[in-house]
C-alpha cells in the first residue's frame, strides 16, 4: 500500500465542519522545515485533495499548521486581543506507507487531534 495524508477540521463550538480554514503542510528537515503546500478546507471541513498524495508520500516528520484565528474571525467569533488560539501547529511522524489521517477538533479555547482512519 502506498501512503497518503488527509485531514478533517470540525468546529465543535458551532457543531459543524470548519469551512475556509487555511492549512499549511511542512516537511521537517533537521532543524528547519520546508513548505510543501497550502490548502483550504471545503464545506465538509476537508481539503478537496489529499494533503500529501500517494505519488509524493515519503515517511518522515511533518507539520500541519492550522490558521484558526482567521477562521474564527470569519465566523464572527467574538474577538479578543490577542486571540487565545491563532495558529495551531501539529508535528507528527509517518513511519510506514499507509493512510495517515490527522483531524482537528476545534473550539475558540481548545482543540484536540488524533491519528484517525
């Protein structure tokens, strides 16, 4: 099986998928990181294509960066200065060629993630 990477963002405070949320994918190389792509979530809270498709998959350490502050502002979440959650980085490793799914459950004051299926 060839590996690939997907995500899904759910707004648990509003009880719906997080549409229009910017996500960046980085590959970690030593002390630095390399931007691989920038995507945005659709109406289902997913990206229209795999974040890291099968033909580009490689094991290693990666980071998904979720730009939740902009999303919360667009949803008219009451602003605070500074916003409690603005950018959420999730660094994780992919050690085998399989499907990795890294979802984000989001609210203005907390979040969680896990390795999904």
